[in-house]
C-alpha cells in the first residue's frame, strides 16, 4: 500500500520542482529583458522604473523557493493523502 503513495509523492515533488524551476527561469528572463530595455531607453525616469521592475522580478525568486520547501514538507507529511481519505 505504501508503493502507490510513494509514487504519488514522487510525482508531486517532481511537479513542485518543475514549477519552482520554471518560475525562476521566467523571472530571470523577464528581469534580463527589462534590464536590456533599461539600457536602450534615454529617459532617466523610465530607467529607474525599469530598474524597479527588474528588482521586483528578481525579488520574487526567493519566496518561490521558500514556498517550494514548504510544499516538499507538506508532500512528505502526507497531508494531501490524509485529506483525500475524507
């Protein structure tokens, strides 16, 4: 009986990892694009706005990985499996 549960947990861990990695890549590409645009614009005010946007993009990466760690603990704890019994 533990085998199917282990398979489901492995699938959930893989899905959580894929989500965290893909979100990180998207945020890095987005920040790089915004920083590239910042180098192209002539306006100092717009340059500052673009810098803030890039920093916000980069600032979302750490919370994603914190959430990933929390999600792994939930999966290992079997919370979803216990809830599925009801």
